[in-house]
């Protein structure tokens, strides 16, 4: 079949217009040619055999953010192509460039040898910053409890399950506001909302960035503090939380103090039971804490 070269060039140009950069990599000879450049600092056409891989690595080091650099270097590692493209012809990765803009890098197998080896791959880079950030914002919003800004229950439990399935142990605690119904009944639901917001703020202030904080619903909250395995270290964190809770002042409540009841349980690095069991351990301790006055914590295993 005869191909109209002018028409083909137009079609290729139309495809290339979507991308910032398009390169044809000759995997076997370790060279590449430039189909479209994304600017004056883009990879330049290489005629020297055995140089393409290093040139790609150098360009990635210059034009990729520190956060994404390692992943993109792994993605463009020629030595991995045979295995990665054994059963597929395309792969993609999202990465931040040096200007902190999101880009999608895609590899497409364009030619194979008669025995099936990858001989040519297209490297394509497309800026997706606006779409990526909108998508990420929607994901974050879907994971948040809108009142408190903490994770919602579905998101929080999912994150904890991922941690314990990866063997990352810690302390799981549950807490709720003491006599919360009477606050709503006596001072109104707006005052009750302020109580929940202040408890969430206290949790954010006390826990670390890698800890998982979420609202279970109503006046119930939970947290997973990574790397805390015993009561001694648990007390340090919980006492800080109690101190912070004790400082809450809500004008609508007058002199009434906000207090919480806490139940805590530990998940060791070698433990293998499911999250549901850990949840039951901490939940049972919350009820025990309710038998005491003001801020109080009960541990599932007092000998831990």
C-alpha cells in the first residue's frame, strides 16, 4: 500500500503537537534521534553510539525535581526495557519537572527485532500540570472529613491497613468527647461543631506528619502513631494530647471544659492479625476510660 508521505508527516506533526518532547530511542545501538524538542535545554540528537543512556540520565538530573528524579531514572533505564515490555508496548509515569510542574513521561515500543526484542522506543513528554493538580485535589477532597480537615473514616482505615500490611507497627488509639450529647443539647449544635473542630486541631498539633489521623464519625476520632510500641512512649504522646485538649476554650461553653476518653492498642512489627481486631482492642478501652473522670486513657495490654 502506498503511503502519502506529506499526509503522514502531517499526521505525525499532529501527534507530536500534543507533546513537549518526542524522541526515537534506538535501544540496540544506544542512540536516539529528536522528533520534537521541548526547548533549548532539551536532549540533543546523538550520533555517537553508546551515549544515549547517559545523556538521558544527565538530562533527567538537570530537569527533574528531586522528588521525582529517582523514579524517572528507573523508568528510562534501557537495561530494564526487555523485561518491562515483554507483554506490553507502552508504559507511563507522572513526574515533577525542575519547575515543579507535573508531566507525563511515556514510552512506546515502535519496533521489535524478528525474535521479539525491543529495538526502538518512543519517549514522549506531555505537560499535565493543571489536570494532575485538579485530579489530586479531588482525591484529597474525597479523603477528607469536611468539618475537621482530618481524613474521613474510609481514607483513614485504608491508610492504616496499608501500613500494617507492610509490617509498619505502631499505636492505634480511639477517642471521643465526653458527654458530647449534653453539649449539643445544652449549648447547641454549633457549639458541638466547635468542640469537634478544636479536638481535631489538637490532634494535628500533637501527632506527627506520618501519623494517620481521622474522624470516625460524630464525636469519635482515631489515630495511628507509627513506631510507638509501648505504654511508656504512648503516655508521652497521649499526655501531650491531654494538655492540648485542656487548653481548649470555646466561648459558647462558658466555663465547661472539653475532655476526652481514649483507648489505645499496639500493633507490633511482627503482628499479623487484621485491622478489625486492632480496632476492637482500642474500642473496648474507650468504654473502660468512660468509667473515669475527665481526660483518661486505657491501654488494651497494660503490660505492653
